[in-house]
C-alpha cells in the first residue's frame, strides 16, 4: 500500500515538472491561485502536454487523498458536499464577487459586505470562511476577503448597486459562469436531494418521463417537465438565467474544442449546418467566425431563442444581419420544416443528455427523417468511461482509443479529472430523467433510431469531455 502512495506522489511531481518545463520554454507563468483571473494568464493551461499533466495531477491527488485520509472523514466530507455549493450560491446571490471587485485588491470586511447586500454578517462570515477554506476567495486578515483566481470568475462585471436594485437580468451579456454557479445549487441541487426518494418510489422509480423525476418532488410541481416549468411567468428569472448556463459551461473547455473534432473545413462553400436545440447559438458563434463560407441555422423553442438577437448583435452582428446565421423556432420532437431539412450537418451539442432513451429516440428519429442521403449527424456530448478496462467492442469504433495512456494505479477513466461528466449526468437525472451515456449506451440508442456511429474524434485527452460522435444514416434501416 505504501508503494501506491509513492507512485501517486511521483506522478504528481512528474506532472508538475512537465507543466513547469512547458511554461518555462515558452516564457509563460502558470496562473497563481491568489491573483484574479486574466485571459492572458490562462494560455498556459492550453499549452501542448499541459492538459494531460493537469489531468494526472487532479486524478492522482484525489486518489492520494482517498488512500491516506481517514475513511470516515472522507465519507463525511463527501456527504457534506452540499455545503460548498450552498455557500457558493449565497455569494452569487448576494453579489459578493461584484462587491469585492469594486472594493479593490485590499478586500472588504464581512461587516461591510453585509452592510451593502443586507445579509446577516455573522452567518456570512462562516460562509465566506468556508469558501476561502476551499480556495474560493482569499481571507487576507480576519474576516476581510478579497478576490482570487476562482472567485473572480463568478464576477459578472456589473455594478453591485444595479444588481441590488434588480438582478433579473444579471447573467445576460456575461460569460455565463455566474449563471451556472447560481443554477446548479438551486434548480439541480434542490432537486438532487430527492433522487433517493425517486429511486425508492415504485410509482416513478423506472419512469422515463421528464415530469416524473426528482424535480417535481423538490418543487412540488404538477406533471410538467423542467423546460415547461421555467417557461411559466413565475419562473421568468430562471428562464433568463438558463439561457446563459450552457454558455458558461462551455468555459470549462479549451476555447478551440469545437475545432478539434469534426472537420467543418471539409464542407463545401455554402454548406448548411443546423445547430439543433442551439439556444442563443453560442457554439455556432465560434464556428461562424472560423468558417465564413458556411451557413448556419440555429433552431430551438421560441423562449430559448428570445435572447439570440441580442447575443448576436453584441458578438457578431454582420453574420446575423447578412442572413448567414438564421434562427428557426422549432420543437425537435416534431417533423422538421423544409427550411431545415437535408442539411450537410445536424450539430447536436449537449441536447440528448437531457432526455431518457424513450424521448432521445424520438428526437433522433425526427432527425433521421429530416436527413438527406449525405447528411451527417455530429454529437458534441460526453461519453462516460468505465473506471475499469473498457469492453473490447469499444475499440472497434474508430477513434475511441485515441486517448492519453492512463498510468497505474489511476482509475481507467482518470477519476477526479473526469468527475464533472458524472456530476452533469446526475443533474440530468434529477431534473429530466435524462443521463450521460457510455459508448455502449450511445450505440444501442442510435441503432434503434436509424443511425450508426462512424467515428469518434476526441477533443481532449481523456476522451470524456465533448468528443465529437460522427454518425451517418444506417442504410440497413428504413427512415
């Protein structure tokens, strides 16, 4: 057992050396935790080889803690994980990131923070110290807090005084990070506490329906799903917020992850890419800039598209005004209109995980019926990998094995380095009865829907986050 500890420690040291060497060779400094975020400093994380090294550090450090820590303490800390997300939600709801930015690098005493946002200072002091203990905010002197790298990323850049008057549009026009920090503990976190109730309730334990999951128990809802719920007038704030959540989640990944998979550059001039359930079109934005001779159609429900015009007018007005990027209101459970049938590519990013197989198959069948003979279906979604060796059949899919070698004794799926995909899966389960899927899950679902997986192009080295699953119509199946 002691040998395992030494191997894990050695993996961490060797990986840190790799990071340091890569930065030194290019004259870059790796961003420090104590300083607020700056876009230029983050370049070091995207250097060749650094991403792999970071994954090893995260996986090995987590496993080293699990190996050395008192097991009861580990279990207790995990069971109390809700406390950290709750404290983050308090800071976001109280506009503390904005207040501290305005206070400057010297920070602000918790009493002064509470004087501004009206919160209980004694309770707020415990919440802020909890966050500083997990490296979100710095406590520079007793009860005085300032920004660090992590906390500064929750700052929307807006004036705290304006937000304290009206925070309904807080997340609009931002990078969306504060939006998911607010949404995950709220909509998902409150629902997640009811997953055990659903799992042990014979009436809904095996239900595939999005209106029979933990969300309904948590918020005492009638038989409506999450998207129907936030479309009600009473939930307008949630609706405005969710529009930016996916934009925020995209900040987790390298900025060029959409360019590392499917070769959009191979499409002919004038080709059409349909972004299925694309929200405001945040993913299409990057593609439209990179490929000026491709046309794009973003389709989603009307309420999801409501912020699209503002988003594109602010970020890429010429593409929107020229008509090269269009928006079509459409429900993907219904037959596709002629305007968006038979495109060169259906691009489906982070959509299918919202739905159980019953509903996902309905979406995919509609896409199959709308496809032309040369249409390709490109999923940008997660693939859950096993903690043990993968089934031999996985290697038969072109590209699946193009991942970094996993050094022993790390888990085969890189453990904590890929835990986000499992956490996202639990969000889908509690809010929609959806799920993230293994490769085997994907293959079965697609085969039933008239599609076959032709190739997987990984966009990062673990093969877990946002690989591009490239599919074609299954000629053996009738549309």
